[in-house]
C-alpha cells in the first residue's frame, strides 16, 4: 500500500481533527471580545478587586496575555469591518503583527499582505514595514537640519526623538561602569595582600557583562517595526521608538532593506551642519 495513502480510519481522524481546528480557529478573538466585555462592565467586581486579579485567579492568565487577547480581538474586528469576506486572521500572532501598525493603516497593510499572497504573521510584518515606512518617511525640507540615527534614517519628531536626545544619560552610566572595569582590571595581576580575598577576575568579568548589558539601552536606530510612530503598541521597541544596535540586527534584512530604499534622498545630519 502507498505510504502516502490514508486509511479510512486515518481519513476519519483527519476529518474530525480538522473540524475541531476549524471551530477553534479565531477562538482567541472570541476570548478577547468576552474578556473586554467583562473588563469594560467590571463584571468581575463581586468576587475580585481588579480585572488583573480576576484573569489571574479565574483563568491563570498574566495580565499582559489578557490584554493581548483583547487587543488581538480588536485588530481582527477592525480588519473584518473592511474585509467582511475571506478573512484569514485566524491566529493571535497575525493579529499581533497588525497591532503594532497604526489603526488607520491596518486594513491597507492587510490588503498588501493578501496581495503578496502571504498573510502569515511574517508576511503581515513585511507588508507593514513597506506601508508604515512609506507613510512615516520624514520629508526632509531643504532648510531644516534633520537628526538622523546611526543608519542615517531621520528620527521622527515623536517620543523617539525625546529618547534619542537622552542618549547621554546612558553614556554616563556606561562611563561609570567602564571606570570601575578599568580600576578592577588594573588589579588583575596584583600581589598586594589588600585584595587577598577579592575575586578580582570574576568581578572583572561581571563588570564587562554589566557594560554589555547596559549598553543595549544606547539608542542606535529608529525601530524597524513601528518606525518610531506607533510606539505605544510596539512590542519590539517597548514604546521607545528606538532600538539598540543588537536589536536592529535582529530585524529581518528584508525589512531593513525596505527602509534603506526610502533614504535615497540625502539628509544632512545636524552635527555636520553645525
Ligand atoms: Zn517599535
């Protein structure tokens, strides 16, 4: 018998499994809608002090998860308003990819994803990058000097700019750690009994790690997902609108390339002008 071939028993199993999946698809949205109803009308109030407490005790959800479900349901509803038929938002990951897109652009992003034939979370992410980047591309005017990030992309005048201008605060902390690191480093080969009990080598390694860890706070580029625009819902930059060099390199090359293409116009960095 052909290995590919399904027996009657297997065919029935597949059918019943798929029937269950069909029913369950989109269940995240139903959960989200009902959670929102309970939250908005404070239907938990008889037994629980807060919505957070309710979802935790009653459902074992972390607060963030409950909010993600609610948000995902809203995204699904927004898209279905524009596309009543043929909707393929069946999982939370797709909804989350759309959640970082500004509300008014969601339908267009989804449309673009449909056009390219990829409505998976990754496809939506790519479509979002194309559309949001195009919308967000700051138009450099010939008189204004525009502050650009380390990739040369203009920093939008949103919270992203505020955080960018606070880079010095990160630098100050890094300088302090660096000073401590060199002070300890100078003692690495010491024979001075003053330091007899100190674990100098491991302290030195700890300080190196501390530097690396704190350095990720240093802004490197405007966030590749929200472009510094939709920072409240962007899970990638956490609402900062900016990301570190490390995080920037985690963004798929395709998305980075799309953005690079919007930067064909020459922008004069502020420092260079001064
Ligand atoms: Zn972001």
